């Protein structure tokens, strides 16, 4: 297996670069994001923001700490932090703290001519440790279980798993097709397709696909669009099925059980917390590698991030920075080892497509266009990536109110999808649904009706294929 991961900082790397990091962060007063970028670009030292924060806490590095407030009494500065009784204070200090203040208070009230100085009349109460609310504790538990599952993947042998290109991504594509059926007003057929996908999920669990967790998370986020009841039903099914297929004590079964406890109301927040917590592990090599590099089929609509952005799971700018860093490392790896170019080229194109979609979500339309045109000019561009490029150009044209260009791009997207996948494919039908919706919004009713009729015929063929299909 070709190693394509980022060389994340190890213990000895932190010790070697400690002086430089401390100089940048403490003495030069740079922001943590700037320190991270400088270390990556100038010293090839790669670490996530969470890694930096954990290391700073271990080193005792803090900035902008407020000094303790002081009060003036009789021309002398006195610290506000008067020791409380029993907190390591001497007997004399404890006796002073216990002296009654009534006489001093009454004399100040009756003596109107005296100068009143602000004094501390009682010791500041000690801050007691408080347990976090259940909402945050549950997110912390899910983050820990997610990390445990990701690390368990390293014990799998290469022959014990099935490639995500043959099982995971086609399964997720059928889940997305159910969403298309919902959008076209066929809820019964959509629910039937969801039920079929749930039954096929058992095969996905049995394959122990390395992208299983990522696929399941995206499916859950998509189900959230269709209603909380559907989300809870799928999680309950996945929880029971994972216990049957993998066993009750399996890390994934434990994680799904905590998903069930979170429920549809808290699940998006908990998943987002877990993704940020485990970001470094996701980018490690070996077993976790497919979690970074996905199948190009799913890049067409930016499916990897559209749901996550909608639920505010991560900051677009931060994820864009992380992906560009990984993309640069991967491209450098391809240039150094020409023998692996055919293996890694698809991965590079997939990451380029993700970067382009993130530029679009961040509102950087010109940057997104540059990335897209660069991919379209490449003679080795994957057909699936090309159809995704036209999708992105269509969305940019709609955002800029360039309706003529938008119609041209969505038509090209349909044609490219037919070339890449065929007429009776989920991705092609989804693009036809977008074309029909756009035509109808612009008053082209007859053409929209024709496109809808064709798409419904193909949807029926796809549903029939799914009924016969064995993953």
C-alpha cells in the first residue's frame, strides 16, 4: 500500500521544534492559526490546531491571562485573593478572616467626614469544580468512542476489508436517490428505497469497509433532511444490526449505541464535535486513509461537505486550509514517485474537487472557478470529476444570477453524467431533477415536463434494479 498521509508531528518532533513554536506564539504574539501555517510551510512540521492546544497545555504556555484584581487600603496595594479558612492558611490568617466586621462597618456609616476607601470586607469564594452538562458530556463520550473505532481499524489486515468503491459509495448513492424521490414528490417509493438500503446495510457492516463510519455519518445527515423519525429509525436499525454482525462489544456497536442516546436533536452537534476531535486521526495513513480520500462519484454535488456545512459541523475556512495542506503534500508525493501516479491521480483529483466546492461554500467563486478550469483542462481528468465540475459551474452561475450560463452548465452536467455513468444511474437522475427544477423556475414548462417524464422512467428502473441488487 502506498503511503499518502501527512507526516503528523511525533513526540520527538515537538521537542525539536519547541523553541521555534514558543518564539512564534509567545514572544512574537502570533495567532495560533498563523503559527500552524508557518510551521507547516517553513519547517514541514504538520499538526492540527487541537494538537497545538494540547501541547501548549502540557508546556504551560498561555497568553492574555488577566492579573488578579487589587484594592487600595491605606495607601497600600492588597490582593483580592484573601485566603479562605482551611485552604492552606496559617492559624493567624484564619483568625483574621473570622474577626467580625460589624464594628468597622458601623463606624464607617456614622463617621460621615471620614474618607471611605474601597476595602475587601469578605474573602472571595473559591471556585468549585462543576460537572459538564449532559449535552457536552455526551458529545465527549461520542468523540472518545469515535477515536476508539478509528484506531481499531489499524488492526485490520488488508485482505479483511472490501474496497469502498464497490460497496460503500454505491450504497450511499442509493440513499441519495431516496432524497431525489422525496424531492420529486414520491414519498412511498422513497421510503421503500430507504427500507431496501437499510436491509443492505448488513452487507456493508459485514464487509468492514474502511469508509464505513464516514458513509454512515453522511447517510445520517442526509436522513435529517427527511425528518427526525427517519433518522431515529435508521440509527436504531444500525445499532441492532451492528450488534448482530459485529458483536455488542465492538467499537462501532458502542458508538452507534451512543448515537441512539443522543437522538436526532443532539446528534449533529455530537458528530461535529467528534469529527473535530478526531481530525488528526482521520488524516493518518493506513486504515484511516479512505476517510480523507473519497470516491469521485460523491464529489459531483460536493456531497462530502454540503450536509456538514448545513448543520454547521465545521468552519469552512478551517477545513479548506486543512485540505489544501493535504492536497499539496499529496501532489508532491505524486511528483516524487512516478510509478504511483496512476494510483494517486484519482485521489488528487478528488481532493481538488473538494477544495473547489469548499471555495464555493465560502463564497470564493473566482477561486472555485480557477480550480474547476484547471481540472477540465487536464487530459487525465476523470469523467465523474468532469460532471462534478459542471455542477459546480452551474451553482456559481446561479449564485451570480447568470441564468444563460447556468442553463448551459446544467445541461452539460447531464450530458457528462450520461457519458460517465449511463442513463439509468442515480447520479444522472439527480442531475436531471436539477435541470427540470431550473427549467420550471424559468418558465420552460414543456421542456421541464419532458425532462421529468424521462427522469421518472429512469427512477423506476433504478428502484427495480435496487430490489434485485445484492451488495
